[in-house]
C-alpha cells in the first residue's frame, strides 16, 4: 500500500508519546458511545461491540493528523488516575472537543493483536499487529494512549517510532483486557540515582554502582543501615527518544543550598529530594518534605540532562524508606509503593517481593508504606518551588 499522494509528515509530533511531565500526546479517534455502561464495576463492558472490527484513520485521513495533548491532573502525585467509578476525583484536560476543559476518565482498556498501519520514510506504509491502549472520558471522547515505559520493546517501537496512519481493532473478545483499573500519568515512577553518584557509606563516599546488599549506608534517621537490595537498569538512546520524560534531571552543585549538592547530582525525574525550609512549614505544616526532582525544574540550576544520550539508573532499598546522602544532598531511597513496584520491571519486582512477601497482598491505597518524610503531590510541589523562586529562598536552609 502506498501513500504517494500524501507527503511524508515530519517525524517529530507524528507518533504517540509523552510530552512534558504530566502531559501526553494521544491520538483522538472521536466521540464514541459509552463503553462503560455498568458503573458498578471497572469493566469497559461495551468496548468490544463498540470498536471491535472498526478501523480508525485512513490514507486520506491519517491518525497522525489527530494528535491531541492531554494533561493528566494527578493531584495526589501517585502516578495514576483511576476511572470515575473508582471513587477518584482527578481529571484529564484536553481540547479535543474544541473547548479545553477538565474531564474524568470513564474507562480504559487495552486490545492485543490490533492492526496498526504506519507511514515509512519512503512514503509507503506497513502494517503490524501490536497492543493498543485506549481511554474514554466521561463525555465519550476516546483516545489511543502511548504505551507505558514498562511495555514490551515491540509495542514501544510500533507505537512511537513512525507516524500512525490507522488502527483496526480485533473482533475477538479474548484479545481485550477490559479492566485496566488505572491510567499511568507518569512513565518515570522509579526513583533512582545516575551512575557515579557518591553515596555516604560506612567506608565513606562510594559510587552508587559499587554498592551491594548488606553494605552499610548512612541514613538520616537511623545512622548506618545495611542495604537489603540494589538494582539497576540501562536506558539507551532509542528508549530515551521514545520516552523523553525518562531523561535524568541534573541538579547543579549549590542549586539546593550552600554547597548542596557538593557536585552535580543526576537522578531520575521521580526521585525525591529533601526540602527543608520555612516555606515548606507554611505549606505543609512541617519543615521537611520530599519533592520529586521533576517538580523543581523551574528553579535555577535544576534541568533535564538533555546532553546525556543514555543513562544507567541505580536503586537502593532498605527495610524501610530512608533518607541518604548523595553527592552531599539528602535524597530518598527506593519507596516500595505500588507504582514504584510496577516500574522497576518484573524481574526486580519478583526479587523485592521475595524479600518482602507482605507486599504481595498489601492494599496500597488504604495501607501505604511509611514514608521517611511527607511526600508532596505534584501540584503542591510546584507551588513550593514557585514560592522559593519568588522569595529567592534556598530549598535547604
């Protein structure tokens, strides 16, 4: 199949994928009938009869012309927004229906073996079968989402590497997962350190990649404590290109306060940094809070490390959430919340659950793990950063 009558569009902006933190480029496939007719459960019970066998997009009206930026309003900062019948009040914002306003997610589902036709650089098209993820808001606006960061390499490449012309959903019900329960708002839920970060240990500062279980690391609240588990993951250039919001954050020497950090500190976007200030006291009722690095980007000296083509991330896990010293700054260890466990990958998750079997059946909504300090929501963290910038106050004082 060729599309010589349609010029090849520029690659940037033509695929499904992440934008700024909290935003996603999604493909709008129209205002469709309600696919969650029974609000007593989380099933998209009419999804198959609505989209099964249907094709959205064509050579003359390709889907890459229907990209919409959707903002995920994750007020509590837990990395997900749940459907409206799960008792959540968080929303998404978009202007797909000409008016930009907030909507609740009514339902979400995924469809395996969906035929996705993409546009090649030479103007021809090719079709592959992959998984497609769909959300519908409470007004019927329906979108194809980018795959989560933990999806298979095949799915990520299919949905992010080339402009999408059309999708044809399968007719077989077995191809659908109609109860996805929640929608990830952030593809970078894992807190970790970049290679070379110097961690204070029983032997003095050591590179994070040299640490191993049972080695004692200095913690703010409990002195020297043995590590229970360490993990790592490598993100190459193609992965970071597909998921730019996984790019590390560089905190320049002195950006947090006097000599804090002692040298440039590189962490993942979701890695929380200890903030200690009177402004934090006024906003949260406590002088010390933990704030995700990505929420501090508007401050001088804290930026996305665009120059790094690839990154190695390292996790440090204790028997409980701790604050450690990294390049002189106080930051968190791995927090074993539900979204962090999902994001570390299946092999690492199995290792952690073997060490902490009680996490397998834990209800994280009603019984979250204890945090070393209060964890701020995205909205309040950004407010905290703005206050510090406006008042020219250090984050750690």
